[in-house]
């Protein structure tokens, strides 16, 4: 029945709208009929265990689920679930009578806008990723939470598919080097699970296990009509969709990194943490990234025993497997983190230059302006209507802010991530508090003094005040107060200070090179 139906649906008269041509695309679980500006996805009557489309009722249910779930992020693409009536030889899309099949009705988009395509052409930018990440953070915050007593997101539920990956891959691998790497990865995963299980339990209790997208990679994101849309959410398996939000972010980061987009990955992580405030997820990130990499490695190896493969094709499959396995092993490596503390008045260029540090050196940036507002329930671009020494800028509020910056820095350093703190830190006690987080852990710490002449500072602030969405609220009056009250570096601080004239040509490049040299980074 299925084959005759698909052949019949290539007749344009089956559709409730004008169609000049119908083309067919096929995946291992569905047929997609492209009919002009419309697409109709029909699920194959299959049962793989983790996916069951074996009955008409199940296919109807999952068509409706696909619409429900994808409407959360891509309502412009996903229109409705439609019945197919008539007969397999003479079908009618969305016709009258008893349905014998169902389809997901979608709007067609241009595949040239897929993020995977843009990346392959070298055209994927931070602006693209910013739009996506901002949507992702908002989506995660709105998504339904798993109940604290839910089976989803428990440590046992999290680690079961990780163990399954290793069990299935052991049956597919023959090379001794591949098997030795697999054993190392499995041991690391089991040890990480034992260490992280209490945190997994706590995050389930706190509501971080949610009904996520489930398949968050560049091939499921498109730039269409000037908008970024995230599509093709997993509808067929609840276990693959109900995850800690960290697991979803890990998939996106891993997909960028396996494509060599390390700078974009660092930018995405930094922006997600900044927008969400969920800095604690970094403790789980290596585990989930390695898990996601090994899922992809396993999917590659599932193809190796397909009949009719040429030896060259098998070599390509093994190469793809090793690319993912080597990336997973990279996630197991320990790196010694470091701390950068920025110092500078408003307009000195701290935020712009620390963003370059994130991009080039891979640190996580903590911004005092954002964390201060978060402590008082404000969004990053909100106006607090606070004057100097009032509202969220009282001495008490500033004390709370620097205490929070220190707590976050310590947690990130403990998780093995280098940290860059973007704050004015004009008082000695503030700098000491932040530096202490690295010093008490025996880690390297440097202070970056961002400097510019007063005319430049005023010009930058005036320009910033004219822009929308700015995080900083500091104006010319605040600048004057900062210049009058800032405390100079003590003699014991000077050996740890890197001075940067932010008006100099090539200052950004010079900063990165200075930090590479002082921190002994490759």
C-alpha cells in the first residue's frame, strides 16, 4: 500500500492547492512530498523499538505530536496534521471521508539557508548563532518541566543510553586501537557518572530537565525570510526529548566542534550562559558532549555492515567514527584553568575586548552589569532607573554583586573552565576578592587594566547611550564618579597587571598575544 500511495501522490491533482510539480525525498523513516510551496511528510509503517509507526493510529498520533512540538520553535514551517482519504491509488490530501493515512503539512523553505550549508560555505556567523541561542534560551525557559519524581532525567535514565553506546559499539569495532580508545572512554564515562549523579538528581529537582527539542544540530536550523528557525524536533521518543537542557546545548556545541568551529562554539556557550544564568551546567558539559559525540560515532558505525558497500565507503565510515571518537576523548582531557580580572572605568572597552578573549582563548566571561541586574530580577537590557549610590548601585548591592562574581568564578574554575570577569573592579577589595578565587586554588590569575584617554571614554559612552539593547547603564556622570574614586594598583598587585591601551591600533590582537605569553597558552 505504501509504495502505491507514494507513487499516486506524485500526481498534482491529489492536493488541495495548485501544484505544477511534485518531487519526492525519502529518509529511513519517512517520505516527504514537495508540492510547490508545500511539503507533506508521511511516516513509514515501521517499528524500531525506539520508534513505532506501525499502526495508523500511531502515525496519526505522531503526526499531531510533530506539529505540537515543532510549533514551539517553527510555527511558520509546521502547519497542521492532515488526513489522506480516498484510496492508495487515488488519494486526496485533506479530503472528505475515512482517512487511511496521515501526513504532516509543512511550508517549504530553501535548503541553502540551512546552518549546516552556511557552515560548509564558511558563511555561518556569530550573528546567526546569537539569534539561535537567544531563541534556545527562551525556549528552554518556557519548556515544560519534568516532575521531580519523573523517570526522565534521573541519573540512571541519563547513563543508560551512554552504556548502551559502548555495548553496541563493542560489537561493531575490530581494530585494537579503536577498542582500546572505547575502553578508556567507557571507564571515564562510568567514573564521571558516579561523580555527577548527585548533581543530575539535584538538577531534576530544580526543574532543568525539560521537554526539549531533542535533535539540536546545525542541520535542523535554517535562515528563512530573514529569520532563524529551529525545526525537526524529535516527536517519536519521549526519552530522547526529555533531557537536562545541558544535554541539548552539548549537542549543538559538539556539532560545531566536530566541524572545526571552535570559536563559534565558545561564543555560543558564553552567550547561552550569559542569557540563561545557568552557569552550573558546565559541570555536566564534558559528560554530555562526549555522550553526544559517541551517539554520532555509533550511528556512523551502524552503516558499516550494510550490503553492497565498497571498501572505500567502509574506510570513510571508519574515518567518520574516529573523528567523533577522538573528539569524545578530547572532552575527557583535563586542562588547567586560569582567571582574568578586568579593571577599567566605563567606556574603557572591557566588554568588547573580553569578548575577543572568549573567542580566541576559550574562557567563560562573567559580566558584572548582567549579574547585578540578575540579582535584582532584571533582564540584561532592562533600565533599573537607578542613580549613583542608589537602587541597584548602592554599596550593599555592589557588595552582593562582587560576592556573586566570586562565587560564579570559583564554580567555573572548579569545573575546569578558564574565566574572564568583566567588571570595573576599581576598588582594591573588589580585585582582591576576585583574585582570591584563583589563588586559593593554586591557579594563575592576571589583571587586565583597560585604559583610554578621557575624551575617548566620553565619546564611547555617548555613542553607547544611543544604541538599543545595551547592558551598561553608566553615563558621563557615572564616569566622572569612577575617575574620582578609583583606587590605584598597589605595589603587590603590579606584577599581575597587564596594561592595555584600548585606543592603540591592533589592541585586540596585542591583548590576546600578551595573554597567551603570560598564561603560557599554546
